[in-house]
C-alpha cells in the first residue's frame, strides 16, 4: 500500500504557488518554479514546497518584493499564422508573447508589460482569436465551463465545454455526409505511432461558402484535442489550407487585423 506523506493543508488555505498565481504575479508553473528555487518567503520564512499552505491575505515575498494582487487585465489578439503559442521557442520562432509585448508597447508607451499568459492555445499554422489575461481564476473558469445536455435515458449529463468556432478553408468540397460524420464523430488515427486512436467530433460543421476548387467551412468544437479539426478532415480525405478561430465562448474576433491587440473592458 502506498502512503502520501504530504501534510494536509490548513482549512481555507491553498498552495503558496497557487496564491502567487491568483494574485496575477505569474503563471502557476512559473510560481512553482520560483518556490522550488528558493525565491519565495511566506510569512517571514523561506519555503520550497509549492503546496506549502498559504492564505489569500498572507504576506508573500518573491526576491524580497511583496506579491500583491495585480490589476487584472484582459486582451484579445488576432494571432497570425506562423506564430507559436508559447512563452519561448527552442527553434527561435516568434511567439505570441513576443508579439504581445510589441503591441502592448504601442498601446501603452512606457508602461511595464503585465505578467500575462494566453488562455488556451492555437497551433503555429492556425490563426485568429487568442485571449490573454493575468487573472488565472477567470482563465480557468473560461477553460472549464460546464453545460448540460440530455442523455439517452433523458437524464441530465454535465459535460465540460468551452465552445470555439472556426472558419476553415478546405481544398475540395466536403459533402453533406462528410459534415454529418464530423458531427456524429469517429475515431481518428494517433499522431504518434503506437498510441491509441482518439474519438473526435464537432458540435457543428456546416458549409460557409464555396469556390471552384475549395470551400470554407464553419466548425464549432467543445473540446480541445490536439489538431482536432485538421485530423478529422484529413481522415475524411481533405487538406486544410487555412484555419481561423473567430469565436471563443462569447468573445469574437471582430475586426481585429492579424497581429493586432484589443483590450477587453469586461470578463465573464
């Protein structure tokens, strides 16, 4: 039998790394790293365990500087194709954080860039709406909303959902039957040899417009599986030429140009 030697947290307390993150100082993973490397003082004593119990109003220092609750900010970006959704890139590619800092400096000259992170991801080849915030609780809420739907027996089933809508340019012309298959779902081969197949489906897949050799689809997803749309369409024999996210929950891309940043005045 395995035993857990970690001490239980005090009632009402959270791990110190989580409290640092909730104050908008940095991401949860960055906070955990700061704690482990000995940069954090909690209630006058150094801590190295990210799960050390801390209360919301506890005094916390990072390298001697108090960690206070930051002013929460919310932004939308039209992520261009070729930009990676990471803080840094080992291949030297430009990241969304590089672009965010550039655009923020244009919008607020001389103002320090807040500790901020993207909400979710878009792969390098994808474009469109990407949200940013330093409000980790809001980001977690947005990524983990629940909705209800009726099961086969009429009972109510809770399912995790953060609906995202994409415009997808496809080479060729998927049939109505192809789109119906996407909505009902099917198993897709793994990206890595030896792994299991994955079941994927779209909440909605419709034809938006069409040309002679290609067309645009509008596809709504409720899950965030890796390269989900591309893999489903490839399984049906279609190549994705462009993939643009136009909506994430109630937030829309609007008239943002590629690379532009827009401050949002309100959250959920």
